[in-house]
């Protein structure tokens, strides 16, 4: 019988996995000052319970943490970002008595920015390309239906009903 220490088994079972961080952007533009972005960072560690969530602002020069709110036992962080926060990253730290891990995001990258002059966003392109493509497909289908014989019968040749000058024989004349 092989004996293993119980603590090493618990260490393996209780190791904290790397957390997953999702960035959600609030879209209420009227309530926010211009050029700001209200962000919700959600942190989640898969397949584990009994862990602690905490957040850390990653920056070289920290002049104080901007106003923020924590929800759901620290799993969700609400922050307001401005243009000066473009390079600021946030780390979600998950821990238990045995181990810890973290995931870092730069939330400003997810904020909605106006397209630069002369450049269109992919949504603007889709709003034009999709309807135009559908219209062209409908025109093509209608044209194919209109100009092609649908019943399988060939169209009657109108020229076959007319008697052309080449079928009349001038040598044959009516005799009295």
C-alpha cells in the first residue's frame, strides 16, 4: 500500500486556475461626461469555489485610485475611465489559502471610440454592404426568372410563322 501525504493532494486539488476577465462598457452617453467611459470588469475563476477576488490597478505612476465600486463579493469592478487612463491596466487576483493567480486587462481598449475622419467602422460598412448585396441578389434572381424559360418548353420562334421571300418560288406560276 502506497501512502501519500494528504497535504500534497489538497494542494493539487485546491490550486486556483487562471481567472477570466471580461470587460463590459456602459452605453449611457447622456449621463457621462464627454470622453469618459464607464467600465465594468467581471472576474471569474472556472471550476472552483471558496476563493477571494481582489483588484489591483497596474500603473507606474499611481496618483490615487479613481472612484470605483465593487460588486458580487469583489468579482465585478466598476470604474470610470478618461483619456488619461488609456494605458492603465487592471488585474483581477483570485486566491485561496493554498494558491493565487491573476489576469490583467487594459479596459480602455474596449471603450467605444469615434472613428477617425475618413475611416469607417465595420458596423458602418456592414450597414451598407449587406443591404446592397441583398438587393443585387434579388435583382439577379428576378432577372434569371424573367428571362429564362421556367416551364422547360422552348419559346416559339416567331419567325417560323411568317413566310419569307426565300420560300416563294418565282418560277412556279399559276397556270390558267
